[in-house]
C-alpha cells in the first residue's frame, strides 16, 4: 500500500512510462515533434519503485522530488508494475524466491544478493 509519509493520504500521483505515437513535422524553424499516447498500438503503462510520486493533498514529493519507494509501506521492496489500458495490473511474473512482481519473472535485486551471499558462505576457498 502507498501512503504519503507526511500526511498519510492515499491521494497520490505517480509518473508512468507509456508508449506513444511520434508525430514529426517539418517546419522552416526546425522539426516539430508531438506525441499521441492514445494512438499507440500498445496502451499498457508501467512504473517502478523509483518512479516520481507526489501527494495531491499536502504536496509532499512535489519539491523536493520523492519516489514511489518513499510512499511504500515496504520501502525496501523493489518492484515494477505493468498496467494494461483497462487498469488491470499484470503481476503474473514474479521473483521465483520471494514472489515480488517484476517485469521478466527474474530474481529481484534483494534475492540476487541473498543467493550471492549464500553461495559465498558455502564456497569459500579452503
């Protein structure tokens, strides 16, 4: 769950990555670039534990900037959320060790470090 660390509100906004159609127009003063997210073939969007986030009630995170992890009830958890245009989260791919959702179903950073530490503890030169 995400809450503002300052006022405890859940009225939050997060910066997301989206695909957008790129429109390029020639102009005597130089090229003009526009984007149309609604025209993209892939309407999914994603955000992560380091995406900028702000509270709409008290403004926390607006300045200085804050990230999603700062608003999380589990600030050590790394994650990637992929949401479809219908708003359903695609969390079918998870870390095989701890179940943390991620984009590729690979080990999360914490579990990778845990496995490395276990390997080093059991495979010391003798």
